[in-house]
C-alpha cells in the first residue's frame, strides 16, 4: 500500500464515534455515523487500543503505519474529529422540503377488529369516522405532485387506512386522477403506487385495477390459519384467514410481480416466527415480506408487544429463512443494505420532512401513524408546506434531537425510528421509538 508522505507528519487518535463489535476472536471496528467498518481479529483490536491517546505516525513501525493508514482512510483513526453533529444540524436547519412520499387514507374505518391494533383504539370515544371524497382527494394529490416534481426521489403514493378498500370508488377515482396528472412529475421519475390492505375485500374489479396500474400490494397475514385467526378477526370475533387467503391466491394467479406479505410480529407468533416464514416462503411465495413489530397502543404498552432484544435470534433466524428462499424482508433487509452500502440516515421515516399524509376528513399531516388533531392541519388552509409550523418542525427532526439515541451504535442505520411509536409511548416525538430499539 502506498502511503502519502504527508501521512507521516500526522498525529492520530481514535474517533469518538467508533464502536467495537466482537464475536469470539473476530472483531469489527464500526463508525456509527459514516458506517465505515474494518474487520479483523484480536491483534487488530490490540493495535487499535494503542490510539487511546494521540500518537505521532512517525513513531510507528513500517507495518504499523500501513495498518494505521487503513484505519485512517476508514475514519476509524483521525487527526482531527469532524463535528458530525454540527454538520447534520447545519444541513437540516435550512433544508428545503423534499416531498416524495404520500399516504392517502381513503377511510379511517376498518372491517376488522385486530386484537393488537393501535390506531382505532387511540381514537376518542366520540370520534366521527370519515371517508375521503373526490374533491379533497384531488386537492391533496395536486399538492403532493407539485412538490414531488421537484424531488430527486421517485414519488410514492400509498393507499392506507383503516381498510382502504372500504372506500373503493375513491380509490378507483384516485388512480384515474393520478393517471391524468402524472405529467406533472419529471420524465425521469417513476411514480410508484402501493396498497396496504387486510385482503378481505379484494374483488375482481379491484384486482384488475391492481394489475392495470401495477400497484405494489401488501396483504396482512400473520401466519397459518390458527395463528392468523387468533388475532386478526372480524368485529363479530370470527377469524378472517379463509377469506384473506382465498383473495391472496386470486391476486397471485394474475401473475402480478408486486405481491407482498405484511407480517405483524408480536407475542402471538414470535415463538413460531421461523416456522411462519417457512410457510410464507413455500406456500405464499410473495415478492417480499415486511416484519411489523407490534406498536404500543398507549403509554401503558400493548398486550401483544414483546421484548425484541430477548427474541433477536428468533427474528434473525426467520430473516435467514426468507433470505435463503430469495425473499427480501424490508425491515431488517433495508438496514442491512444501508450497512453494506454505507448509507447513513438521520431520519428513521419519510415523515420527517419528506411525506404528506392525507386523512379522510380532508386534513393533512406529516405522519400516517398519528391521526391526532395536533398533528394535522386543514388542507384548505395550506397552499405551501413551508408556511405550516407543523411541517416546518417535522422537516427539521433528526436522530440527534433524541437524547436516547446519541450513544447508540445504530444511530446511523436507524434514524431514531418512527415518531408515532415514540409519541404513543412517551407523549413526545423527540424520543427513540421503542419498536425500533
């Protein structure tokens, strides 16, 4: 390795952002903000520990200089520490809105009564349920497309609920309206459409729409019949599996390339998660899977929540099953992709400055998981998001604003998690999200 002459004049020490991971005699030196990493054994760790104090490079042997230069190039050893906190804050301080993600609640009603659901259970007792109408839909889509056209990202619209197919005609009208107005986005952008559904209302017309508009469809299935029906039930208490699985296969038979399984993980199925993933991979054969770890219902928690850290090996074993079958799992897989490609993130969700959520009453907010009035503004009151105090505040949120995150080794991979989970648990969006931790 050629070492620049100027390197020999430096005095270097450990970066304060380095975390050491060790398994038996193997180690990884990991920079938690840049995601640089160097692999080695215990001799590398011993060498690294020489730099607890500042060491002149000129005092090292030739072999040590080569090793030190490798660590220096990977930001593991530094001459002068970069102030990453200031860099991130300065970057976020005056950043423009980069809106490329939209959730559309066609309705906040649902025909299921899932035992672990946190959304409906957080509504006030006198909550009036709404269905989105065409007028409000068009205004919301217009606002989104105007912003998305200036983003460097490909825009994504997710149909959400409640159960979005309880308001099918507005879903269909939205698809047609988007088709009519997709010329508003730039030619090099590809508009993506997603549907998150419980799968019970997938009729022939909807399935044809999904195929015609190339909609990525995620259907909620928690495992085989006995597991799924233990928690995902109709309001009568009857299990939903048979209807959902029949519709799943109906959609699959169309040959759609974008069929996914949304798998909620909680105390009802964590003990059999590896077996469930084997079932999903061999019987359902989706394009991908997303693990959704149970969210708290309120500050007192959720009876179906579980200790993620205590069950981490079960989660990874299940992830490995899907990977062996060539099925991408989004929740862990995306973090792994960030780790490998060194993509450091400061936000755990597009809600922090990149997202508009259109609620069925015609209000908008930055976050799909917080239907509370304090996190919404009336659409007819907003012509520019920059003029909304709510959107300005969310646009500046970074992981560095969350006190629990500062010392976390996953700070650059996690982004602090979803503010909705944090708020439900702690009454503040500026805390770490418990399901992410």
